[in-house]
C-alpha cells in the first residue's frame, strides 16, 4: 500500500491496516492525528500511532515520536 492510496481511504480503513501490522498505515494515522487531516487533532493518538509505527521499524515515525515527546 502506498501513501497516495492511503490518503484516499477513510480513517477506519487505514486503522484496520495498522491494527493488522501495516507500518505505513500506522505512521499515516500518526500524521493524520498530528495534523488534523481527516480527523480531529489528538496528541495522545498521534503519539500512539507514531509509537506503533516506530515499533514496526518505520524510522520517520520514530523521529516524529521523539520530536513530539520533547
């Protein structure tokens, strides 16, 4: 699944993929919650999803997680 396809999908669809272990979906959910794109901004949710993507070895999400924890 690529980023352009993710941007066209509803949040629940992306969340289902994240729950299934799709790294990019988890990182994208972090971005959505941080930026408020398609969902309400939510600091706890952006950390949750960036953290999950980081655990799945997505380096950009690790960096975003660290940046938001400062």
